[in-house]
């Protein structure tokens, strides 16, 4: 008798991290929930976990304001950056949960060390550590951490991203396969906003815990039921570990954000270089233009989804960031047939 293969868990590591957070919330109630503030003095006004280690750590670099075409419903999420200090200011709240090890967070002019089970809300407009840099501030090779992030990176009206990142000494890795997803559930977004507002007011611990518990449960349910988008299904040989090479950082970003509108100015901001320098270096290192590279990977992603899922072509188009007419045109160019014919030929 032929054995039936067991179904693959969707975003299994994310589900495990959410389950751990649910257990820690039951164990610790609201005693591990913290809100970042622009200054150390403001941060210390709240009740903090006794194990928290806090240090003064001034920024040394220059603040770089980011300008350019508007995104995310006429609201650019990334508005400023400190390249030398690996800090960003964004227009959305970020929620970070420590899943493994000890993590260091450099917020404004101070740094603190968190332990497993700690949860940090970074309100919009508060300087926060870049999610693409190691969270071991001294680079100690004996230290490591895994963080669960939640952030409405595409704008509150469009969806929320959940992902895991891993730091080990100076090394940092983000967006492994099955460790990142995009949730388009308006109720979850409203719940996320409500939780963030209640946590900042800190008037009622029971309400905060109830909202956070509901948020974790709903996010986990949507992942389990497959109501999420997962970037990066195909093997594109892009290094997942970030490096000092801005083009490789840009490629990792493209791989995880194919569903978004990707422009040279937008990705250049992620790589912290000017559009002109980015365009020149991208062609030099990749042997093709930025737009050729993005299109090729979108078509490759679409082809993988046509072969491995029963998603409609329209859903795949939305997932890879193309209109149907664009996808059809590119498929004819790359595969010599329409997406529908390609799917039939692969059965």
C-alpha cells in the first residue's frame, strides 16, 4: 500500500515561535511587555523586567532623511536612517518577541539586553534597530538570538509581515524559507493597532494581555489555514545572510518583497546608497539591469507556484506583483507560452 506523504506545515518555524509566545504570555502575564521610548529617561518610566540590562549608548553617525517617490498608499514607511548606527525611523509600529537567546536593542541613545519571552513594542517614529543587522551589539561569537517580528510594512490598510531573524555574533540571517509571511486580514491589522494603543497607555493589564493573546492566536490560525502569502518559494541562490555588500542586501530584500511595488529608488534606500550608484553597481555585479533582475525572479516565482500550488493565476499575479497582462507577456518571452498552458504542461 502506497504511503501518503504527510502535509507540509506552512511556515512551521513561525507557528512554533507563536506557540512559544502564547505559553510565555500565560506564564508571565504582562510583566515582559515593554514599550520603547525616544530617550532612556522616558523608557525607565514604565515597569521593566528585573533581569533587563540597560546601557547608555549614544549614536555617533549622521541622520539621513529619506526622500523619493511615495509608496504604501502615499505614505513611505521608512523616513530616516542612521547608517553608522544601524537605526531606522519608520511610520508604523514594530513588535519584537525574543524567541531564543539574548537580544540587544539599540533604541535612540540607549541599549538594553532582553531574554527569552520578552516582548518589545517600538512605536512609529521611535528610532529602532535595523531588522537586517545583528542584534548582538558586541559581536560576541558565543551569543545568539532568534526574534519574531510583526510589522504592517506595507501600510496598515494593505497587510502585515511576520518573520524570524537570527543573530549569532556579528552574523545575521533573515527571511529563511518558511520563516516569513504576509497576512492580509483587516481584522488582524485592527487588533494589532488596538493592542499597540492599549500597551502604550498601560491602563489595564488584563486588556493588554487579552488583546495580545487574541493577536497571537489569530495570526497563528491564519498561518495554519494557509491564508498567507510566502515570498521566496524558488531557489534563486541569493545569500540569505546580510553582508556589507549593498547589492546583496538589495537582492535579499527583492527576494522577500516580490509582491510589492519595487523601484530603483525604493530598493536603493534599503541598501543605503544613491539610486545612481545602485543602478551602476547592480548592473556591474549582476550582469543585468535592476528591472530585468526583478522581472526574471517574479516569473521564476510564478512558475514555481503554477507547478506546486492550485492557486488561481490571478492570485499568483498578486503574489508576485504583476498584472495578468504583464505575467502573460513575460511568460511568452521566457517560456514560449501562457501561464495556463505552462501549468498544463507541467502536470
